C-alpha cells in the first residue's frame, strides 16, 4: 500500500551517531517509558507504566466489541465484555517490559522506538484465564499456534496489518495467562488495550496483545509480520535469528539525589545513601542484585526483599557510603535462577531487542550546596 | 551546587540540525505528549494527557502532607487534604498545554524538552477555589505576587530550587482558579501533582504548580528562576523578553487513515473523509478553524461544534473529498475572538516557547491496498 512514497528512513536502518532522528522522535513523543523514580511503587500507577503502540490507539465502543475464539476449533465462541466478566476471574501482578528496552543505548542503533532503559512497569491485571476458554472451544489439534489479533491497524515492513502475535497451543495452556479487562482495579485505559488484552506473564510486551478482537487456533506455525519478521535477535539481515520470547533479567536503580533538568546528572550530599530499586526476569526468579559505584569495575551484593509475586519485579536495596566528593557512575546488575546475568557490554542485534546491559547513572557527590534558591515560603 | 561538572549541553543551547541530542532524548522518554488520536476524547483519559516534570515526580505520603498559606498575610493557614476537601468544591474542564509545545519544530532548536505539537490534554479538575482561601488569610497588600511552591526539587540554570511560580494577587482572585485534588473524578495521579496542584485556566502549564506545598503572599514581584529567567519569549540572550502567560490558539487534527509504524505517514483510501480535531486558546474563545489540504496555500473553514466549557478545547470537523490519489499535506489553523491566528511560519524565540505554528500532517491517498496481511481470523 505504501508504494514506497515514504522518503523517511525505514525501521531497522542503522544509525551510527548518538543523535536521534526526527522519525524516532515522533515515536518517542507518543510512547513513553516509566520515569525511574516510579520504581518506588511496587505497583506502577496508571500513566507511569510504559506504553508502546505500533499503530494508533483504537477508540473502542465496548457495546460494539466482541472477542471471537475460533479457527481450528470444534465449538467457536463469541464473547462480549459481560460474558468475560461473568467467567472465573483472577488478578495477578505482572512486570511487563518492551523487548526494545535499551535500544537507544546501542551503537550502531537500529532505527525504531528509541528506548533508553526504563520501558517497564508492573500492574495488577484482572481477567479470566485463557486455558478454560481454550478447553471450551476444543482445538482440533495441538500442533499449531494460537493467534491473538488486535484492533490496531497500520503498516510496518511495507505490509498493511492488524497487530497480531501467535503462541504455541501448549504455551497457551499455562494457568497464569489471562484475557484481562482491568488494570490496577480499573477498566483498562485506552492505551493499555481497552476493553480487553492478553497477559502472558514472563514474556516481553509484544506478546500481550492489546485491543484483542480474535483468538484463532491454527494447525501450523503463525507467520505474520510481527511473528516471523519482527521480534527476532539477529546479528545480520541474513541471520534467521532467535525469536524473542521471555524477558531477560534487568535491575534498575531509583536515581538518588536531585537531578539537573537538562543533563539529568544527579547531585547528592556526602553522606550515607540507601540506594534502592527493582529487578526482574521472565526466565526465572531473581537470585542476586549487585551494585557498582565505579562504573562496573567492582561489584557488591545488594539486599533482596521477598518477592511479591512470581512474575513481578523484586525490590532490592544497598547502603552506599561514598567517602569523598566527586563523580561516580552507579551501576546495578541482576542475576536470575537460570543463571542469566546482565552484561556490562551492549547486547547488540540487528533489531535492537533484549539489550539488557546494565544501567549506568551518573552522580556527583558534593560537600554542600553552594547556590540554593530558598523556596518562597522560607524566604519570608 | 553543580560546580560545572556537567559536560552535557545546557538547556537553551541552539541546535542547528534536525537531529535530537541524547540530552533531549532523556527528557523525551520521561515526559510524554498526547498521542494525536486521543483528540477523539473530549476529556483526555489519564495516562494520555501530556506530562512535563522539570525534576523528579515526588512520591508524597498524603498523611504527612500539608499546604501552608502564608507570607504577608494576617491569618496564615495550614491545611491537610481533608481540610481542603471539606471546603466548597468545584469541577471545571480545562485544556492544559505546555508552553514549550512545538519547540522541536523550531530551527535552530533551543535545547530543552523536544515537543512536537501534541503537548496538550483536557481534564475535569476538582478542587476548592483559591479566592476564598486568599480572602481568609487576608493579604496585607495587593501589590505583590502570590508564589506557589511545589515539592519537586532539582537544578536548573545552575540554581538548586524547588519548582515555583508566582501570579499577581489580582490574577489569583479570578473565580475559576482551583487548588485541585482530583482529575477526571480520581485522586490526582502522582505525575499530575498528587495530592494537590494549582489549576489556572487559560494559562500555559508552567503556572499550574504540581505537588503544591506552599502558597506565599509577597509584597513584591516574584523573581525566582522559573519566573524571571525561564518562560520568556526572547529573540536573543540580551532581550528582556515577554513573560509567557496565556495559551495562544492552536488547532490539531486527528491524523486520518492508518499510520506507517516508523515514518508515521498516513495512508487512506480515495474517498470522502471526515477530518476532525479540537482547537483551543487561553486568550479568548475559538471563533474559527480552517483546514488546508495543500500545505497551507489555500484554506477552507471547518465546522465548529458548541464549546463544552470556557477553558476547554472546542471540537471541529471538515469533510475532505480528495479527487485523486497522491500525497497531501493537511494543515489546520485556529483563530480566537481576540484576533490571534496561528502562524504558518515558526514562532521562533530563544527558549522555544509558544511556537503555535500550524500542524502539518503528511497523508498519502491511495486507490486501494496492494499488500494486505489479512488478520488470522479472516484467513481461516
């Protein structure tokens, strides 16, 4: 449909310098990550949770909406929101992360949504489990993928498409997969998939199809654009690559002190500071978080708090006691029970997915303030 | 406090090319504008409304929070959230826009938050009117500013500060100014100022101080950083400039058709299309919206719907009937009752504020789709 009229750079073009193109900026002003200070909340408030939308956010009239569950099944279903709410419901706390998180720190940088490190969020999702729904429609075979189709529509890779992703039938039978209609106890906000989305705990965000309109059982692998072309870790264009599935471990730090508006460099006094943050992995439980105050040369283990839920991030803290003023680079890295450790070097690939290299926060420790504008209520 | 250790470019540095620096990207991934398709909602859902935070979003424990109303007053007050909620309450629908909206379209571009055109949103704000509060504390004189101090703290212009802004006492006596504790019927989300913020209908966003902790009456003009240095329209560094106050008119269009993921170019069929959007001005009611399909050469008047509230945007629509396939540049411009008209050229100034030049949306009209991936539920 595009007839190649777009003279902009295509998604995936490699950019050598650190400067961001206008195309990337257009995505960056629409989509947003979670400001790092929001790591303070175990459950991310609505509006702070990261959002990525490939196309436009559909405005859905719920009275017109229905979900079809069909394809190669014996008893297809058509359900409206009330039908879904009348089914058994579960609430689970899940950390979601965009597969492209960390992309803008790659060099060269594949052209796409330019995330730094904070495309993440944790919410309480309420919905009805997928498994009984699948049992009810009775797939004719267990060899194919189940495809989840959203209402969002656009063009990517020169292909006009609805956003859709597939999951093997056996993966769909995990108990904790939800057809979700509420987030943090409220109806889904439009940008998170109102009225209904998929939640697949442990997998990167592309799997959690929003504005769900159809669940379709195939007798084969699904080969749509977002499945077979996008979301692969490839070292070159010829590399068949590895499909992106579960979230690799990452730890993030609440940047301590106060920021400079433009540089975001942090300033803090010469004193003991309790550093804290959260760590997660979709592969296995987090078993260790380490902190470095020298840019990743030396590491010390942080204290992990108890896990709040199997697929939610885990809180950690670390007492940092800098002994002299100066500039420091704080880093944090997570290890999970499957032995995955965050790398200090970039995890480069052609599409810029799964770059879970460690966070680096530049801080300046100062003896005392030397130019402070006292707030008006203290000047009187 | 900074001791000039930041080697990043300072806010306000002029950037010649269209490429966005890493400093700007750090702001762009934290703050976000309103995706243009959200113009469909008269009231912007939480999470889609634009957000700009100079420093960090404070996490406030409302049981610890209090608002002091003091300075040069006869009867200072200290109020908690319950005190505020026990006072008379009003709900008003207000369109807020960042003063820097449009900055990233300037050439050269002043370094700061790189907004394109959509740093806007409309919400129903509930709170208690400011005027009776001021009457109660009895300012000793009516010649100075009232300063609103937020809990957010950081460094800007090499000055450590709490975010704060002043308003002349007489302006504070407008009936519609609110000390607000709810947005769209819910407690303020953290990013919009929980627990309490100021709402000054008609003024750009910098005036609506979030995380309000103090209201302080001065006997003089307020000369804090965000008042005397920032938020001025200046042609050069020597220019004393004009302070930014009320919102200049702007109209925006819901981009029609479907987007290409990366370029955001829009594709639509050769047919009649009802274009729609919203227009607003903080200076006077919107009296006219015009649409151009040829990049601003010729203009035709759109149909305006009734206003929903004095300080809220106004809906408009326009039937566009392109007669042949090809590329078009859609533009829209607003005029208000004070005679302010959006310019087609950039409104350049040193800080990149108030650039309300007309929106430009690139669309491609096509005869029919030539490569469509049918969704899975239609392929079975």
